C-alpha cells in the first residue's frame, strides 16, 4: 500500500505540472508513423518502438475504427468509446463486461502504423506491434498466453467470440500485414482486457500483462489522474511510467529477441 501511495503522490504532482504546461497552448499534434527495422523486420526495445535517430514511436494502441461490443449488444468504434462504457471481455472462460475507466492514450487525429492479423475465417484484428494479444501455438485456450502482436505468425491461434456460442473459440492466423490507420487509442478497463474486433486482447503493451495490470491499479482506482488528456492527448504520466519500466524492467522484453 505504501508503494501505491508514493506512486499516487508522484502522479498527482505530474498532473498538476502537465495541466499548467498545457495551459500555455503549446501542444502540437504529431504523426505516430515510423518505420523501424531490426532482426524481426520491426525492432522493439523494452515496450517502445525505436526508429532511426533514436526516435520513440508509440505506446501500443488500437486504431479508431476498431470495434467493441457494449453490454446492450451494440457495436461501437474505438473512436466513440468513452469512460463508463461497459465492453465485452472474457475472464476465466466466461463472457462478461468490464467498465472502461480511462484512456492511457487518445489521439483521434494522429496516424499509427498497425499490424493486422487475419484468420482463416476472414476475421481481422488490428493493433500496434508492441500491443499484447492472447495467442496460442495450438487451438487450446488452456495454452493461451499474452504475447506482443509482433510475435504472432501464420499458424498461431487467436481467440474470438465471433460465431462462438460460449466463451472463446480458436481461429488460426493465415496472414499478417502492416498498414497506416487513423487514430491512436489505449483504453483501460477494470479487467485489463477487452474483446476488440471479436478477438480477446490486453489493454497493455510495454511489459508483462499481469505486471502492468498491477502497476496501473492507481489509474483504475483514480481515473481522474488522466482526465486532462481524455479528449486528445498522451499523458506525460505514461511517459514517466515507460521510463521507470526501462529502468527497472529491462529483462521483460527479451521475449522479442
């Protein structure tokens, strides 16, 4: 508990600093598009995509046209999603709905470089290379693991609610493609998971799913910490957490090597 108190104090101080800085009207929008080459075609160090000139590209995210299912059965685009919406997810094999608490990042006018995973049924899910999705090397949900999208290859299995009567059903990936999409969004739900375009995915990107779920608890408890950036922005709080992650969690990204 003392750990969370210290984190909250630091976060509040940074919110106050960021709000005062943004009041100067010196914020500018930038594209999140970059081309990053490495051993896997795209090189990710820790949780961030690194580009030529050591440019940091983007926190893992979804495009604006990604779709989610609300508790009333209606489909909603990511660009229209707001805190308080209840979105479909799957926990312990059971479908349930989890509240959207806040957004780590919400930039409707920015472009992002995204990876689209297409299954043999023709279903697709799109996210950045460093976003986490639940995958298995076989068609058993019991062997499902949280992996970065960049690691998903044809032959792997994603898990979907589409055309599935209960829980999740496996669909084999047959194609992986890269493209540019409008909008950069990172919603945070109570469960830390959500079903996007019918596929079960994580809300997280820069480290192990369970570790990040633990460290982001203050944002679920006190979503107002990120409120100044809910309309259009990327909180400097998240940049600080990324920096701390690079300092204290350098080994967590070795799975990408």
